[in-house]
C-alpha cells in the first residue's frame, strides 16, 4: 500500500532533523587551543576516580639484572636527583624511605645529591643507610652558584626591595634567585651528570604511597618522552613581567629553533586567565611545576636550550625579577620541543606522591600576617589581639595572642595571653540565637508567630516618624505583628540608641542612653518602632528581647540556661554575664583601650587609623545584674571558638543539623534586604560591619550577616559573620569548613585592621555520598552526645508574665554518625588553607591538575603565594590511590640568606 506524499515528506524531514541532531551531538567540537596534556572534556565528572591499570606498552619489570652492582644491568643512565642542604636531612631521609619502599628498592637507580657546601658525614651516613643503591654527594661549583659578575649588586638589592613590596615571595632572597638560575640552566652541566641522560627530581619531605613495578626511566626512553610533569600551575605575573618579552626577542633572533609541533598557543593563552596574560606581557604564566619533573637532559643540553638560557641569563631576570626554573623550562619545552614528547607524569599512573612543601609556605605567609599584627601592636594601632581559626574536622587550628593586655602603664609589659577574657558584646547574639533555636526545636517557639504572648511589652508599639516643632515625638499606628524571626534578624522595627531618632526619643523620655546593661532589657530597649516589622532593617536589641524570651520560657536566667544547654555540652568555661562575680573571668580580663579622635555620626571611629590609648571606660558595667542576650557576655575568644566550631562541624551537640541548615539561609524580606544594602553602602557603616568591599551582596541569617556572593579573597557565598562593639569579629564558612574569631578590646568599633582581614577558606572538594544533601551544611559527625537528650525547662516566674505550664521536652535522638568524608574515596583535590591575609581583595590564582589519559582540567583555588594543599589522586590496578600534596615552594628559616628555599617556583 502506497504511503501518501505528505507522510513521505514528513518522514524524510524527520530523518533529516535526526541526522542534524546526531551531527551536533557527536560532531567535532569547536577547536580550542591546547597545550601538552591540556584537557577540557568530560568536566561533568572526575575521571581520575576511575580504576585503571599500568600504562600501555612494554614495561620493564624488576629482575636480577636490576640488583645493586649487577653485571649487564638493565638500568639505563639515569639518576634520582636532589638539591638538598645538610639541615634538610630528616626530610630527605623520609622521602628516600618512601621512594625506596615503593619503587627504587626494586630497580636500584643511583641517588645524586647536590649542595653548595660539602655534605656532612652524618648526612652521608644516614642517606646511604636508606638504600642499597649508589649515593653520590656532589658540591656545586662556585661559578655555577655565585651571582654572576654582570649582575649589578645595587640594582639587584633595589629590585629585591621592590619585589618584597609587591609581595613577591622570596623576591628579596639572594639564595632563592641563585637556586632558580642553577635549576634552570646549570645543574645538568655538573661533571657528575656528564654521562647521565635522565633524572627524577626528588624533594625533601616528599611521600610516595603506591608501589610502582616497572622502570619509569625505561618507559621514558622507550616512548620517546622528553619531559614528564605532575602539576601545572599559574605563576605570579609580577614576578616575570619581562620573561616573555625577552623570549620573543630570542625567537626573533632564532626562528629556526621553533618546533613545528610546538605549544605556543598554550603559552600565550589569554582566555582562561586574561589578567595574567596582560600583566606578564603576553605569557599565560601557566607552567609545569619542576619540583616533580622527570626529564631527559638531552633537551637541556641542546643548542636551542643552551642559547635560550644564555640569552635569559644575560638579560638579568633571574636576579632583577624572580624568574623561576619552572616557567623557564616550560616556555622552552613549549617552543622548542615536539609537544607530543611532553607528558604528564601521570603517564606513570600509579606513581603517587605527597609534597609537604606548603607547610613552610603557609608558615611564611602566616608569619607575614603575624608581623602585620605585631607591628600594629608596636605602633599602638591596637594594644593587642587574639586570633583563632580552624576547620570543622579539627585537622587545622591557628591560635595566637599578640600585644599586651593593658596600656594603663606603658612601662609595664603585660602580655596578652591566649586565655584572656574580654567583653564580647554583640558576639553574644549568636549564643542567644542558639538558645532560641533550641526552644524552636523543642516546639516551644515558632519563628513566624508573634511574640506578644511572651513579650507583652512589645504589643501595640507605635511607629516613631519624627518630632514636631515643639520637640514632641510624632507617632503613627503599627498594624503588623512582631515575630520571633523579626527579632532575630533586626527587622522588627526596634533599634539601638545609635539611631538618632531613637536617641532623641530616649532623651525626651529622660532614659539612660549610655551603652551598658545597667537597666533590664524591658526597660533599656522599650521604645517606639522605626518602621513596620519586616519593612526595613535596623540594628537593634531584638536579640536582647529574644534572650528575655528564653528566660521567661525556661524559668532560668539566661546565664544559667547557657551554662546548662550550651556551655556544658561544648565544654566551654569562663563565660558569664556577671564578670565581677566570677573570679576566673575577672582575673584574666583585658583592659579597654580607646581610639583617639572619638566617634563619627554613625557611632564608629572617626579616624580608624588613629592611635589607641588606655581607657577606664569599660563600656559595659562589670557589676551588671541583668542578662542582655544581645551584648552582655564576658569570656574568652578561645572558648567562644568551641561554639563556632560546633556550628561549623554541625556536630549535633547543641543544635540539630536541620536547624543549623535553617540558620544559614537568608531570612530578610526584599524590602528589609534593600534597607540593609542601603545601610552598607555607607563606608563608615560598612567598615564597622566587617569591612567587605562596598557593594558586596549580603543578607541576614539566623545568627549573623550572610555573604550572598563569592569573593576573590576566598570567602564563599553563604558564609556568616558578625562581631562585637570593641572590635571583635567572628566568621563561619560552611562551604569551606572554616571558622574563626578575632578578639580585641578597643572602642569605638570600625578598626581598619579587622576590615583588612580576609579569612581564607579551607576548601575541601570532598566526594559527596549518595545520601548527601545539596546544601553545604555538613552532616553530623560522631559526637560524645554531650548535649542531653532530655531538656528540662523550669516553670517561668509567674510575676513576670502570665504563667505557662511546666515544660518537659524530649529532644529527638541525633541521627546516626556519618563518616562519609573518611570512608568514601576522596576526590581529586583537597585544598585547605587558613590565612588571614592582610589584603581584603586578592586575585585568586588557579592551578591545573592534568591527567592525560582522560583529558580533563580541574581548577584549584590557591592562596596569594602558593597552592596550599592539593590532593593528586592517581589510579593504580584494582584500587584507588590518594596522595595528600601540600605543595611546597620551600622552607623559610631564620638563617635568611643562608637558607635555600626549595622548589622550582614560588606561586604567586
């Protein structure tokens, strides 16, 4: 039966469309410039978590021909090479033990050690004891190590000062420049390597985890590979501004050296990091990190590379700038070598390494931060400070006290101790929020119910719009109810006396307008509203009223409630609303200081950069008899950190995981959020509220100010922070798993040093379990169940409010322990770093970890000068292997110029 023409036409059209669809689905993708090993495909998954075997091709296995000193050995002319100092013996022995255990004990390749001074007999004894292979101990010739005669010493010193001012790491250290030059173009000229072709660079403190059962040098030779690399990074453009221009000059003089299959487009890439390309004058700054290279020295000995190195050497950039061997090697390979001969050392897919270099980098950067704080103390920008930060898993913690406890007697040095106590002021609000949310969990409160049944004082409050000509307040009726959510988010219409209208009203009423807890909450903060609840944002005593709700529901003072339900479960000591009655708190109390210049109209420091002096104004009375949940607590920042960590870890000790998740959700209405952003557009207000860049999107959560966009400094969207009047600041970043607190005692608020602190994230790219929620809030870990499952709330005082029945609530059992981070295979990268950088805006460089077999690229956020830590997951037969790589650019020691910094290149 014939098919009708319309049906035939439609059928042909359908086939054509189907073919068109298949072409676009499986057809060639648009061409993207690729460098050696560069990959962009399959970015929706992590191919490095796939199982894999050994590389394809002929593999040389260990046999008797690889025995030490064997006749007719199968070893080729290769060596394990290390530039190492005598004082790095322990780290070198550790690295040797790992590589010997996993590989070299089977193949017995010789070790060649280089130093600019003779090796000690102890160094030789301990290193030789680790291996059956030959060990060679070589002295670097002076002409290879010393600063060449054509370098102007004064210009070098001046360049070093400029590099340091521009925060180029190691830029002013002569030994680092010497090391970079030697690694770039002189090491392979040493007579001891004259008959050696291949080398595997091994650094102190490197760890190898997976067994390798074939000769990697033979694999390089058999597969005609010139260079194997492990990690691909971006350099600091300011360290190499003329390296590419000098390279272009050289290419113009020697176009014959350019290989037809070069990788120049990779070197010139401007799409992925345009700012780097611009600052480096045409170079992407992407390079192979030479710390882990396995290479054929025939390339370095070629005429092309020899001429290139000599050209660069005479240009002086190894000393006048900070040209490292990593970018120099990378550029030369990318221009003068067949890119098919450049391969990621994941071509040895079960070679697994860990480099502990960045521990020293982190110490160095932390040292720069500490120097800034110490200088501020010395210059009386601040009297002292306590800084504490850590990650949710307890793997990292930083804590240190700076400066002095008091400026009362300048002749008496009274150092501030880490366990010092302080008036934490509005940091109290987070604690009160936790208490309130416990009552919400138990069903005694609901966030969106009005509060009038418990706080009848707030019912029927009018809205203050101004004052008439006679000086009398002008009031209008409020037709909206105040809810608990309004109180917790400063959108109730209430305000502190910082607001000029409220201040004028309190003066009109004859009320005490001084800061302090001399009056009870329902007297101190009882005044008309400034707007209808939910219609705007105004910092207020809402949390003070919320604390009063806790007292009235529980029948306890807020002090007692905190002790039973928060301090106790978390093991927190020395926190109180009554410092004068608590000898432990009083004995360690930090004196108050005041910034010269007074306050501005916004209540913050008129001159945030002025000096500080001792002040006998404690701002909050030590003999207060009232529990102000919004600002009355005294205690130690060290102890307060325990609460921050509990929330960040979501460990279930004081709040359910779901409750913590709710706290880290934006809470404001559109109108209230716009009001908040308008207030934050005022520089003085913004400085007093954390000092983030003006215009940064924010909202309010249940507990603090929420960041609503990622920042270049590393702070993530959804992180929460707040502070206290005498210049305290806490933060919790649930995405990076970091939290911390900066504590000081300086009035008024608005200190620029706090605004300059950028809390770097402890970024953890963990593998999500199948049951993990998409929220960044972590699931609870194993706890000691110190939070009692039974919370007994005492009957309220019937003389305060109409009585409620006695309350006995059964808290739900905590969810079972979830060890998913430990038990599941980690992902490719684990980058962790806390660094309180002294610059609020730091461009965030990225590294690229590249695996050729699966062709993918993964960007890794890094700190200002280095990748702090990366995990390189490499595949081995029948298992997944993982290496934790804190990648190092080198130990910085007190020896200064005598210290040689390790590493092929310090990352910018």
